């Protein structure tokens, strides 16, 4: 809530620029649209012979910037008006009609996760979802009576709009590719998901990203790619941001092609298997239980009970693929969602090891289900880029730029 409070006793006798250099009301309106700084004007003891013209010009200037013009004829009135102008604007966060917290603009409110929260400033209201770890930065546009979420623009991002394949139209959201970071031979791609018009951007339910190194023969001939379908959002940032870690990034790769599929809400698709039916059991086939959606893929499940009440329940799943089938063609989740999970891929043996942990207060085993979904199921209806983002990689200064 930025503003300038001006106190004036009438016309400006100290400096009057020539008409050709004096800013017009239109220029002031444009500056306000770009910067959002209101001008509040207090006229103090303006002489009668100047009052008509001063009121007209000052009111026009205040109106052009979403501010106000007031007059005071004596010192006490001036002090009261200053106190009113400098008073801070409150905002509050509600869940339904229950007020969770209230503070003045410029202050920070800390909240527990909220499935749906409303932020209110005066008559303006916006709705968002808070899962935990977000750090929203908000501003209030008085000219539009609207609460706006500030974007995350660290790392000179290149944005590309996401489209809805079912509606065949833009979604109003875009994917941001930010400057990468190198850790040894690993290249980290920071990506973000943000609304185009300043709306709150809740974390999406699912993200699938594929990054292909380009500019070297091995990728061109064998289709080498890095695939990411587990998203861990960075905390304390104003928008959903996550890192795609690409180990052993080829030195000769001078470009990267980024493809992304984003599901704001996960559909209830895919087959679910009760854990109790297959955990710690010897399957009929020596390879394991078959995955219905993927021919030739089998798995086995083992539960590791907590050795003490303070230890977590762990569930391990071994997923085996026949030769020639990609390991990233399937995703396995447990429902309800575990507290932690880790996946290890052995491309040489065609094996994926999943290690899920439910913490010290796990759900009953009979309520846990395995949920298998294929790449096609998770990307077919997801928001996606119209075309892949192709990014130049400069090994010398390790800066990622978009080609012209």
C-alpha cells in the first residue's frame, strides 16, 4: 500500500516548469498504472483567491492516482487529517466466516494449512488454498479494488502459457523456466507455476516434466531424457516453485528442451489395489504381482512395522520391468499419501525401488491402497505447453537463456 501524502498551502511559487515540460494528467495516470503509488493531497489554509483553481487541479491529480484531496483550515484539522491518512489499512484471513487472523498491511500472518482461505481488504476478497510452506506476497490495487499476488521472478524467468487440451484454449497460467544452478555435473532447473493476471496460484496436485539435452549425438539418436513426476515445492516462496535435478548433464549439450504437464486437481483415475491383498505375500508368478496397466511389469510389496511407537511405518515396493520398457512409464502412489517417500531407479536391471513412510501415527493397513497410473493417464488431460520450451545452455558462465 504505497502512497505519497502532499501538504500544500496553494499554488507552487517556488518552481513552475514551462508548459511543455510540466507532466500532464495522462502521464501521471500512466505512472500510477506502472508504479501503483497513490497521491493523497492535504490543502492547508489555502488563500480564498487560489481556492477554486487549487481545488480543481488537486482533485484532478488525486483522482488520477486513486488518491484523495482534503482541505484543513486550521492546525488541529490538519493533524486529524494527517492521522487519518497515515493510519494503516487492515486485512484479514477467513475460513468461511471464521476469522483466522487479522493484521495491518505490511505485516506478516502465519497460518496452519487451510484447504480454502479468503483474504479480505475492505470489500476486496480473494480465495486461495494453503498447504503449508507457502509465503504469499500480496499487494492491494486501490484503483481496481483488487488484491494481487506478486509474481516470483528471480532468475530472469522465461514464461510460456499453458493450454487446456480439452477446452483447446489458454488457461490463464504459465510455466516459468528460471536460471539454472550447477552443482558439480548436476544441472538444476528451477520451474514455477504462476497465474498471468496476479491471481493466487495454489500448488497443483500433480506435475510431470521431461527435460531433453540437445546438441549432442547421444540424445539425438537415443532419445535421452530426464523425467520428473514427484514434485517437492520450495518453501517460503510466493508461488509454486520446484527444482528438476538433472545429474550427469552432458557437457556437450548446448540446449535443453522442456516439456511440462500440470494437473491443478488430480482426477480419480487408475486402478487401486488394497495393500492388505498383496503385502508380505508370495505371488503366484515368481516375478511378482502384475501391474494391470503395463504388460510385463510386476511388483512385490513388503511392510516394515515400526520397531517402536516413535518410529514410522515403512512400505517397500519393488517394481520390475522387462527389457526395453521405460521405467518412467508408470507412477505408483499410496493412498492416503505418505509423509515421505523415495524412489530409486536401476535402469540396467529394469528395477524401481519405492520406499514409503507414514510417520509415527500411520493409518490402519486396511485403509492403504496402491494406485498405479501410466504416463498417458497423467498427461492426456493435463494443462500443457503448446510447444516445448527450448533453452540455450552456456557452459562457460552457466547461464540459461532463451534463443532468439
